[in-house]
C-alpha cells in the first residue's frame, strides 16, 4: 500500500483544535504553535516533546486544522501506524505543505526509518514546507544513530510539554463534558477526579462511558449516578 493511499484514510478529530486545548500547564506551548502555523518564518522542523499524557497528538492535529483553514494542505499520521509498511511509507508525504509525524521516537535506532525521516526532512526543506514531529523525550535523549538526523531535530524549534496538574485535568474533563452537551458540576468532577485513573486518556475514556449511560438512562451526571455506572 502506498503512503498516499494510507493518508486518505487518516481523519482529523474535530475536537482536536487550538481553541479547545484546555489546561493552563501547556497553554503557552499551544499559543506558540498556533503562531508558528500562521508565521512559519522558514522553520524547517518543530519538535514537540512530552510524556504520553501531555496532549502531543491533540496539538499535531490542531496544527493540521489551523493549516487547512489557511488554505494549506496538511497531514498527520503516527509512525506507529506506518511501521508495518516500512520506511517507504514516508514517500510522497512531502507533497503536503505541513507534515505532522506523531510518535517519532519509534523510528529511533532503526537505520532504515531514520534515513527515511532524514530524507523527508530534506525534501520538506527544499519545498519550504513545515515538518512537525512529536517525541517522548528531547532528541538528545533518544538513541538516534544517524547523527545528521539527530542534529537537525535538536536544532529545530523545540517545545516541551509538562505533565498536567490535577486542576488542569479536572478543567479538561469538565470542558470535554460540556462539548458533549453534558452538565458536569465541580462537585461531580471532583468526585470523579478522586477515584478515576490519573492519566488524562483514561479519564476521558471514562467520560465516554458516562456519556453513553447518561444518554440511555436519560439521567444527569450526579454523584449517585456516577457511582452506580462506575461501580464505585
């Protein structure tokens, strides 16, 4: 399967935009990335670093939404999704104005993938495009064997995301509930936060369960209802 065929199946999440990237901890990073989208200023590569629970994928998709609104072509895809197809899967991605590669750490220490990413970087640079990648750690902390690739990533615009505080997680939970048309009071949100898993992804997965059960039962989100649904 060609990369161009796979890209057609990649759908951007409607809720992954800059205006709904909630939480104070990484707000400045989101604002900086939004500015980069509007005024790239010749930047060949932007590197977003952070743990899995910091909103990297959300920001990559937000960059694509913002770029498309400005009339540019953009694509966002995870290296993990491309691994089964081999390094040649990156061929043709540079036909887009903006290319976002998520989970790039999975290409580290693999000579074939590192070389393919390096050549993609050069093609994007030649076309005055923008390459945005996410990494679990800063480039120097990852086992990139191709020195030229590690050097280029290290000298790109580096944006580091911090792990969310509990107050940020609660704010994000309440905002996502509101987007779904659910009314979640601070008391209910606080109750959930005291019992739910700490990871934001798990917390938002819990919201899926509450949303489905609330719709079926035609019930508001109250503490007794949440306790009954979640078995707490």
